[in-house]
C-alpha cells in the first residue's frame, strides 16, 4: 500500500490538528447517522441477501435513496473486496458524478480520496493500489476491458444510472452480460432511478428486481397557461413581474455542468445558511457553450417561487441534476422543458448538439428533485397539454442517435467482429453501423474485410475520437508526434483557452492574434500557445498577460503527459518537425485524421463541405475568420445560429488526394469553383451527393 500518495498534513500545526481532529470525529458521527436515515439502509440485509443469492440483480430506487453512495460501501463491509484483493466498480454516465460521489464516499468512510475510495475518468485516474471502491465513468470501464477482458480484478460491477442509456452504458450491458456467464464468481448490479425496470430484467435473462421503496414528499406542479415561444423570453416576463414586487432578494448562484472545474463543483453541496432556500433549474443553459448568460437567465426566475425573506441559493444545472447528483434541500424546481441532446445524421455523418424537448420521464425526475427533504413545487415552463400530448415517454437511447465509430473501434479491438450479432438492448440503426465501419475503413483502422489493422490497434489505445487518434498515429509518418499530441491535448481539454475581459477586449484580441501569425490556422495557434507557455516555464503570470486560461493550460499539460505515455505504449518515438519550421507536416498529420472535415470557400463567404456538401461557416472566434482560406479543415461543427466550423486550418487540396486516396478523387478537388446555385436546388443536391459512394467501396457484407 506504499504507493498511495502521501498525506500532505502540516505536522507543525499540531494543536490545530487536534482541534480539527475533534471536529472531524463529530462530522464523522453525523455522517454515519445520516447514512442510517437513507431509505436503502433499512433494506441493507435484504439487499445483501438478494445479491448473495443472485448473480445479476436489478436495483431500482428513487434518486437520493442511497444506491450510489451506500451499496458499494455495504459490499465492501461484508467482504466483497476480499481484504483489498478485489474491487467494486460503480459506473456513472458523467464525470462530475463519478468525482463527486467518490469524494462523498471517501468522506463517509473517513479515508482520503484516491486511497480506498477513488475514481477514474478520462485523463484523470484518482485511484491507488489500495483502492477497493472505484467510481468511474461508463466509458472508462469500457476501456478497462481492453486491458483486462474478464474484469478479473473486480468482484462486483455496478452499472449505475442505467436508465440514462448512454452509449457506453449500452455497450457495457452487452459486455458485462457476457462476462457474467464466464465468471460465476462475479456479481452484477444494474441500478436505475426510474421505476420501469422490466426492460433491464428481460435483457439480463429475467434477473430479479430489487425495489427500494421511495420516499418522496408531495410536489405541486405548475404549468404555464400558454406555450412559451422562447423560454429565455419567458424569463424576462417573469423578471418584469419581479420588479413590480419591488423586493429583490439576494441570489447565491451555483452552476453545475460537466465541464465545470472540479473546485467549483463542490459549491452545490456546501451547506446552505438557514433560511435560504434552494431552487434548481434543470436545463442546459448553464452550459458554457450556450450564448446565454446563466446569471442573467437565472435572475429572471426570481419570482417563480413565492418570494421568501433572505437569500436564495440557486443551483443552475444541466440534466446532471435529474438523477446523477443528489442535492439536498431543494424546494423549487424550474423546468424549462428542454435538454441538449446529441443527434446524429448517418447520411452526412454529422453529429450535433440540439436543444430538444425533454421526455416525460425526465420531467418527472426534474420535478422530483424538489420533494426529497420536504414538500416542493415544480414550475414547468410549458403547458399541461404539452406535457400530456407532446412529450415522449422516454428519451431515445444514445446508441440510436450517435456516431458509432469510437465504440465500433473499441469492440473490434476487443476482438468482437460480429457487430450485428452483438447483444444490444436496443440495436443501433444499421445505417449508423455501416457509417462507422466506413469511417474506420477510411481512417485505415480497418481493412477491406473489416478487420482491425495495425493502425487501428494503435488508434484504439487512445481514449480519443478515432479521427484525433488517427492524427496522432499519423504523426509518426510526418515526424511531428510532439506537436500533434500538444494539439490533441489542447483540443481535448473541453474548456476555453482564451478569455476576453470586457474592459480589455482590444488587448485580448491583439494577444490572441499574435498566436495566429501568418494566418497559421487554429490548430497551429493552439500549438503556439502551448509552446509559449512551456517556454515561460508554465507560468501563470504569462497566462494572465496573454489572456490565456491557466486552468485550461494546466489540464492540457496533464493530458499531454498522458498522451505522451500512450505514444510510448504504441511505440511511436517522440519526434518534432516544427523545430525545423515544417508546420505543413503538422497540418498534414491533422489532415490524416480529419480529411472528412474538408470544406471549400464559396463566393458568398460561406464554405461547403467537400463530401457532404453541407453549407458551413467559419466560427467568428477562429483566427482565420479575417482571411478565410480557399480550402479549410475543421475540428468540429457547432450549431448555434448557423453551422459553424470550430478550430479551422488552411488546407492544400492536393493533400486530400495524397493522404486519403480511398476517400477523395481528383475530381473532388479539381472541379472549378461551383456556380452559385439557386436556393431551391440546394436540398436536392445535398440528398444525392450525400449518398455518393466512396471511390473504393469496401465489401461491407464481410464486415458483419
Ligand atoms: P441515489 O444514488 O440513490 O440517487 P445517493 O447515494 O447519490 O442516492 O445519495 C444519498 C445521499 O448522499 C443523499 O442524501 C445525498 O445528498 C448525499 N450525497 C451524495 N453525494 C454527495 C456529495 N457529493 N456531497 C454531499 N452529499 C452527498
Ligand atoms: Mg445515484
């Protein structure tokens, strides 16, 4: 156990430590009391008996009943962790949930996070050899199969939040069902917050369902009388009413969303001063990527609940607060009725985030958040008629609306070749599977028989989108692995690199332009930022002066270190081309992964994607926005008011044919600039162009 990180207690402060210790003991006692009040506690013995008697058990219980935090502890207490030789895994669809729940359980057990209780999320492994209870994202457990196909180090696997039906969870269902047959010693729990568990039971060979009786106080439901055309507008009306009331109470606003830095996440769990009420807003407007300012939006909700004296704590949440995180003491819920969902068009291969109406199941969960510790109220910003007639019962599982390239690559790497025969709870559309196979073939990850190639095997080692993995693997050929992992790390942080304070916009823009010298393109600009920061000795001061987020940079450095280790694993030597000034080598390596994202400038200043023929635009934040190149390569599309290309780099069209000859023909890049079409002709053209077969069509039948 000597490998666990050392405690960094300051031994000098002995007296303070004693006092702290006494307080901690008190806190521990209260925590233990709290644990006993949870609904699952009363059923502890029955639950453990059911687990003992059945290999697979479906556990269903209201949010907050203690499924996530308590069950792994019970299993540990009665010996499933075999004195430290075996682990209990508990998967979560979201990183934030995995981290926060692990922190809570470590606290309840009085251990340091990362010791007996830890978590594992992409690019962040907070576990040690001591770890026996491991919370992890479902995607990370999927990756663990690559290293340990029978999950032999785990005695119990809890697939938690099963009702969320994320892509990774759905794939896990098939994989864990299979290993449960191979490993009679392993226990499998499928845990869900929604009461409709029959589907899970059916899938797992009629596994018994263990129900934790709910404890829910009454929740008053309020609807709007007429549909709201725009929920943000609706909030302004509400605010006007607030002003008429005269009294504006202070708000403590705590946003919670997946990309929020961990330091700030903890705020939602901080004890709220007495007299302060909590309101949770389950929507996606807290997401940093939306143009809405959460504070403005939230302030508009001031009067929705009856105005109390004193401040209100407002948790502004994405749908992470629906079931994944239990926040105590919520009195009011404002539910705008929308969520952001991934949608995928297999014909164009385009994945995008769209704001869509919630399902009835989600709306019920949102409302339920206000009735956990006392009676609550839920304000739905839609009509009762909408609720009854327009909303779907359940959300469509993610597997049916996602690009599957990444999971197909993982399955192939696990030696699962028969994808159609894979045991899916709900199978993905055949067209999406075909698309994924085509994409992996085009990237060189699969050969024409659908078998994993050496390139594919290497790509599968990286926990990244296959296109980004391919760029890294291709960097070997172009002699620029150092540069490409830097770019990959910068692209993977998920957070903004630059910031632009209101009063210093001119300075910030100038600083930013400096990284784009020579119209370098956004990818190279990211590289320049990282290298300049590294040269400064990773200085926070440098970040401030350059209007660069230090927190994002620290994370990029961390991710880069891990990508460096993975490079070594796949035996790609560190090499650098930019040292010799060859940035085209770097751009070519990126093209080797992203050639499908090539677009050509049109006369009207828009771009047209070369293959999908979709009309797209340079994002205004891009460094190339001022001088748009004739040919461009983009990292991703974001849909706001238009389809915007984000992270754009100039491309030489001949690279496409050179780098991806199986995907592009000369005529794709040689054609004279298309004549401006009438608007009416465009959709039709898109339809036919989208289905044009690629030049060298693999024999798709042999893929299955
Ligand atoms: P379930 O998984 O059934 O929804 P949980 O095990 O998540 O329930 O929650 C049980 C209790 O633990 C709740 O009262 C909740 O408030 C508390 N809890 C969970 N996570 C945290 C945390 N990070 N901080 C404080 N309390 C927490
Ligand atoms: Mg839970």
